[in-house]
C-alpha cells in the first residue's frame, strides 16, 4: 500500500515538473520598440524569448524558443520592396559571408512568403523552435516554415547585431522584460480586420494540379461556347434583309466604339494605379541575385565606415547617436541622391554621416547580377564613445 502511494506521489511530482517546464519554455516578452524610417513610424516590434536578457550575444547563443512580432502602424502600409530591403541589408551587415551563402535559398524562400503590400494593423510573426525551424505568419495565417536552427539568428541579428538597422530599436527590444506599459497597451490593441485576414489567406494558397487542370478545362469550354455563338451570329446575319443588316452594322459600330472607350478608360486607370504602386513591384529574388545584392551592400558599407570621422564638437559634448542614410546610385556607382532616413539628436553627427557617404562616392559599379538602372541601399552609422 505504501509503495503504491509513493509511486502515485512520484508520478504526480513528475507530471507537475513537466508542466512547470512547459510553462517556463513559453517565450516571454523581452522588449518592445517602434521602428522609424523616413521620419515616420513603420511598425511596433516585440521580441519574446524563453530567457530574458539585455545582452544580444546571450540571446543569440542560447538555442531557445523565441518569437518576433511586428505590427504595422504606417497609415499607408509598407511595400514588400521596402520590407525586403530591410532584412536583406540587415542580414548582409551582421552575418558572415559563409552563413549568407549557406542560407541563401532560405532567404529567397522567406522573401517569397510575402505576396502583397503590408497594410496598417497587419501582424507579422516569426516563431522559432529548436529543431523545428521558423514558422512565418501574417495575421495568424501560416505562410510557411524555414527549417534549421540558423535562420532565426540571422533575422534577429538584423536588429540586434553589431550594426543594427536602428540602434534605438535594438535598445528597445533588449529591455530584459522592462517594457513601457503604454507601448504594450498600444501594441495589444492593434488587430487586423476579418476582410484583411481573408485577403492574406490568399497569399498561402497554392493551386494543386487538379485545380489547374479544372481551370484549363473551363477555359476550353468557354472558347468552344464562344466559337459556337460566333457561328450562330454569322448565320443569323446572312438571313436578315439588307436594310436590317445595315442598321445592325451601325449598331455594332456604336457598341464597338463604346467598348473601345471603356477599354481605354480601364487601361488609363490601370496605368495610374501602376504608377502609384510602382514601389510595390519587386523583382523575383534568386539565390544568386540576393547574394549579389548583399555582398555589394556589405562592400560599400565598409568603404563608408572607413570614411567616418567623429565630430570634434560631439566628442567635447560626449554626444552619441545613430544615423541612417539612404543612398541611390546609378549603374556606374555615381551617387544620384542621399537622404537621412533616421537622424540623431546631434546635428554634428548627422553632418558627419552625410560627409562619410559623400567622401565614399563614386561607389563600385553594379554587377550584372543586380538589375535596374538605379540601386538603393541604406547605411546605418552608430557613433559611440569608448569607455
């Protein structure tokens, strides 16, 4: 009797321990921040980790369940081109060439998950679990999985690596659980509508061979029906009197004219929409083109960083800060335009960042693997004082 009791007690203790371990393994909110680009809020991001920390190296070294959630707050949304560029550049700067080459196919797969423009209130999530890889969802719609234990670390380094896209954002998500209650409340309120969830649901739908075959059969039937209708119409036209035939021809001419005007209006509207959404269009990435972009950006940034000089005024005032410069070049590497997408509070640091970019031009000519008449990339610069 005593042995049975002890056995039951042991089993109860074991189950309770497993339950506690399961609860402990659930990622907790480590930090939260707003990402600002071109002076506007783009998204609120949250980092969840099993072990809370303000040390990025510890988070990256600890192979634990983690999750990143981004909730879009830009009123006009975010184009997939801009969203893709953030990750491509961030991974290029903060990961080794060997790892980038190894994970090139996974980066292409990741980019292909997103089929349309991100809308205000969209929720993008990357959930990592050791040995199971990264699950990617938008508005809780599962878009796909990237297997392996290395890809999530590459994504995380974009924001917490040695050269993050935004130092302020990095500081915000490395808060060791100390998150602003107001920011968290704002984050929790952001939810997509039902129609938007349904729309995103179409991103993950892949047509089966049976669906494709059925669509082809319908197209075939439609063509046959149209041919029969045309034949019947021709037969009827030969049997009507000459006067009626002339009247019918006039009516057909009017209908054709109206249809042509309607088609012209539709084309004009389509052209206007295409012009307005030009930034939404992005070339399909391949492993080769993606690596070409990443290695090119990485090489140009090294050139820029070699020309950075800490302003004497900022040194005297112990001023630090981060600046990010957007750079547009032509195929020969000539600088066409520069603009500050993230500014420091210290004007001298902003000037120093712009000066470093100007001294670095012209940049290396674009390789053939990078298409387009122009190319845009950003340079994140962080001014810190040695302790």
